[in-house]
């Protein structure tokens, strides 16, 4: 308690061991920060700018840390405080779980997004790979109704799914529509339309 500088190193050490090292070396700190492979939620995430930035940072840190887990503690002790904080920020970002609208963590995720002024429209757009092929016709029509207009959705209702996907993708391409899961709780649908 009297050494917050060492407490910070202890946290970074524990998280870095979990993220970068898999040789069985452990920490005396009981802290669980699990990294989730977000690309399992869709192939399009491999080319998402946020995921690319996270992977680039992971590669930089991997190359800058010692190859042996046993050398990590001393390395962290010698690290400049701004570099230690940057590593903590990376490790923290790597352990944030996606929060579904129904999850208990959604409120906290929304608070975090608001604090960071996060605009998910910079990182995600509805297209066949990210959305249309993964949902039902009814969900696509609802999305078109919200983002373009109810009349536009009605005009597409009789189309088969392949044609519906093509037309919906074209009509929604210039909108900032987000599915409910990616929307902040306090932002109405009308603010997300083009």
C-alpha cells in the first residue's frame, strides 16, 4: 500500500504474463485479465481499423519485451513511467470484453465509450460481410427502416434475401447506422441515421 509505483508494476507484470507469455510462469497477484480474440465474432474484424491498431501495438510490445518471462519483472522495473503506463493501456484495451445490449456490463461499456468519446461508426459499417449475411430479412428491413426510411424498407420487403442484401447495402452505405449492440444506451436511433 505504501508503494503505488510497485503496485502498478505488479499489475502490468501480471497482465503482460497472461498476454505475452505462455510458459507457466505466474504471478502472486490474483488479477484476471483475459484477452478475447474478437475476430471470432466475424472475419471482417481482421481488417477493422481498431483491430489492426491493436495488433500493431501487440507486435510492437512483443518485440520490445524480453523473450523470457523470467526477465519481465526486471524489465518493467527499469521501464520509464510513461512506457509502463502505455503498456498498461495496451493490456487493458486487450482485455475489454464486448458488451451486448442485454449484458450487465453494457452500462459500464457505455460509460467507458462516453468517457473516451468513442464513435463506433469509425470502426464498423453495415455491409454483407459484417452484418447483412448474418441476420434475417426482418432484421435487415428494420435496419433499412431506421437508417434510410420506413418507405425504403417497405420497397425492399418483397425481395429475396440475396437481392435484399445488395439493395440494403447500397442504400445504407452512406449512413451511420449501428446495430443496438454498438449504440450507446442514451443515443436514440434518429441520431445514428445519416
